[in-house]
């Protein structure tokens, strides 16, 4: 089973009320790894758009290191 992981970062705590900073989506073909993706973040999830985008990029980088096709 595959998953499509989608994320949006906004410049405030509520995306509908603040400007979108970035948007991303990735197809992960290994369902187990897809459900565990947050454990691959190094940067904490702080709700700061820069920290959150950095953490998501760290997780994607780890996926590539593990040989997952993204």
C-alpha cells in the first residue's frame, strides 16, 4: 500500500487565517515507513514555519537514505 503525505506550512497557527508559506506532497510506497515518518525529524515540531519545514525535509532526506522512492 502507498501513502501520499501532504503538509502545508503557514505563517501563523491556523492555516485558514494566515498566509501559506509552503506546500508539499510526497508519495511513499512503503506503508510502514510512511506511518512512522515523524520519528525521522531532527528539528522539533514547534509550529514555527521554518522549524517545521526543516523537520519535514530531514524526514524526507532520511527516507532517501533508507532507499525509499519518493
